[in-house]
C-alpha cells in the first residue's frame, strides 16, 4: 500500500497519446498548463502546482497548447479512494516537495533508498487523505485511518483503544469503517504492515536484519505471530520470502542473509 512503483519526468511536452496503466497515476505539473481527457468526454484541466490523480485502467491523454512539464509517478494501492480522476491544488508546496524528493531517490544510486521512497509514498497518500477527508469518509472513519497511518509501525499501538476512545459504539464504528473502506480497521492496519514487510524483505539491504527486527519495524513485538500473519498473506515464511527474493538475478548475493 502506498508503494511508489515508478517516477518519471516530462520535459516540455505538448501531447501524451492515449494510454492506460494498471496502477494509479499521480501527475504533478511543474510548469505550464493543459487538459487530461478521458473516454466518454470527461476532462480535468490543470496548471502549474496542480496534482492530477488517475485511477487504474483509465484511458487518458494529456494535451497542452503551450506545453507542460511534470513529474509523474505510479503508485500501488494508495490509502485514498477515488472512482474517477480528480485535480488537487498545491498552494502550500507540500506535494511539490514530496514529488521532487521521490524523483530524486527513485533515480539515485543510494543505499536503502527504498526506505525513503516508502516514507514518501505514505506521506503523499497522507496528504491526499487529509485533503479528501471532508468528502471521502465520515469523521470517525477518517480519524481511525489517520491514526493507523501514523502509528501502524509501532508495536505498542493499541487499535482497539483508539476506536473505543471515539464517542461512538465500538461495533458501530467497526461496521462503518468496513462499509466505507471495504475492510475492518484491523485488516486495514495489517495490510499496511504486510506491505511494509514485503518491501523490506524483498530489498537486498534487508538481509542486514533478522526476522525479529523486521517484525518490530513493521509493528509486531512477537516475531512468531508476525511470521504467522505473513505466511497467511504470502503463502510462505518471511525467511523463505527473503531467500526467494535474494535468488533473483538482480539480487546482491554478497549481502548477509536473514537469520
């Protein structure tokens, strides 16, 4: 969740032909202006400082009479929901900073850059969650989502207590969350933790850490429980998953294996 899969940049461009992606596409306009056009006649106009978000499998084209420049990224299962493309302004410059950092680290030859990209993916998704909170989700659901996003890597985070602190009945909030988000609060938090675990275990530098250390960084104080949850999601143990990733042709075989 919130994984940045690709970051690219357009120099001055006048037209991007019709295309689609299997993942979410996020486009930050760094200069000029233009219009995204979609099948069926829908269109989203943008200018410098705007972000346009396009859901997966949405055919679109990007046209500008005077030319545009942008930073564009593809993201896997971001923690915000949208059924159609939308535009968001960036008057405070927060999106611009995050997109530029993502562009730098995606192309940089920097050890452990995956950690920064993961954090930037979470940051960008969090910006959208906060900005969309008034229109996307009810107040109690959004409070829980934000609390989970901020604390899911902390082993001492008490999700049940967070829910019970709200001025609503526990079961009502849990059912409301599942209705609006599609999963329970615990399933939502577990999904975030498993995605972080997958990112860490599939990276060459992760072999500097034991499974217990990876578990703790993903929010689990009990490595055995972490292993059971991981196995349920991925069909193998964390160690087996890491070894399988290490055997890939592009893996650095000189790295220290997980214990």
